[in-house]
């Protein structure tokens, strides 16, 4: 059974369970980097919206021997725990004065999103693209976003330049940048854990833990994490006006920028001008291939920021491979 057949079978079982109470539908959602997710929507009669429940992981569990009955039961429990559907006021979304203060941005790869970029307004940034979304904040379901598409631009009657300016301004106000020493970040992560991997992290205060990490790293902290306050789509902060330049002033030198995901980038100060960053680009590719979910990948290579020319230079893996030949 392939995933399409799996979805149809699960849909029939769910429809049989809910009967006339709900309509059950299958759908496909294209995520970042043209990654397709398979979803099932269980919509109550008379409602115009419903949560989209992705079943890709459930299909993997099915291929490993989990029964359809168990999977269906879990999906029913999940749907029944969801709050009632949010009846979004479409009139508000049509009012650009309401929209502009809720705009956000998202940085993605251009060459991995060719199809999507045909359908949405965007701005080029180096070899990446800036997309736009509208934040919907509802107390019953939390926060979500609606991707801005070409048809929305026609409805609002605005240019991409205006959308870009308004979205960056809104994002800077609502989700300011955060530049953090990577050791401090690790300390915070360890401190938040209720159970560590062993006694070495148990009962230690922040300073003790930081000292131990610094000793492991030879007392050198050469990396920083750059993201936004929410840590969602945080790599987009590099688009903020003057952001790259300000980081260079803070570092006091040129630096490498590693796109660790769409949610953050890693800053590595350059203290040796003989370095060329080739290994870092290869490291980015290796992490993308082996450690990161495909829909979270931002770029397949590192970048170098040149303070003197304010240039973010892509360090392409293809160029590195040619030099190695």
C-alpha cells in the first residue's frame, strides 16, 4: 500500500466513524523546498474550516507494522482534542490597513522553491528569496500564518516594494533580532532540561555549566546564533536593514554565515584571512543531508560577509568541488 492508498483507506474509516457529523477530505500541502505533506481534514458540518492533520509519520508507522485501527483511533483522539474551528473574518484579511501590522517575512532558497515563487510575491536576497506572510493570532489555537500569494496583492492593490517595506518594518517591531553566544545558548538549553543525559549536567548552576562547556571547547567561543525573539523563521533577520553590517561591527571583523535552518543562522568570525570557508560549506551540505528535515533547509552552502563592501558572498559547493578536481 502506498501513501495515497493509505490515505484513502484511513479517510474511509474516519468517515465511517463520524458519519453525518463530519466531512473527511484528503489534501496535499506543499511546504518549503517543494516538500509535499499529506493531510486529512475532518470538517464538522456547517463549518468552513478545520485543522489539517498530517499523516506522513502515521504512514511510516504503518509500514513498520502499526495497525490501521490503532492509527485511526489516534487520529480520532487527536481531532477530538482540537478546539472548534476558527471562523476567520475574510473581510479583515481584505483590509490592508489591518494586514500591514501583522505582516512577517520568511527567507527561503530560490532554487529549491522555483514552483512556489511563481505563485507568490517575493524579493531576491543574495541567492535566496524573501516571502511574506500574515500572522493570525487566536487565543483558542495559538499563532498561525497565511502565506501571501499573488491574488492577495491584486486584492490589496499594492506593489511588492510596499509589501516588502511594510513586512520588514512589522517584523522588526514584532520579532526583534537576537544575537547569542552559542555557549550561552547551550547553557540555556541544558538548564531547561528536566533530565540530562547523565549526572554531569545535574545540579549545576549556569556558571558551572558554562565553565565546563568552555573547557571542552578549549575556552574559545567562535560561534554565535542569530535569530529572532520567537525563533520562528529567524534566519530572516539577516534581511533587516543594517543587520549584517551591525553584526560585523559587533564581531570586529568579517565573518562566515552558516544557514543552519530557516529558523536561525550561525555566525563564525574570521580571524585568519587565509581561511576560505570551503570546509564550512561542505559542513552545511552534510548537516542538510543527514541531520535536517528537508523543509527546514535554507541553503546548501555557507556565506562570507565582507564588511568593507557590505557584500554577502555565497560560497557555492559546486565551486569548491571544481577546485578540488
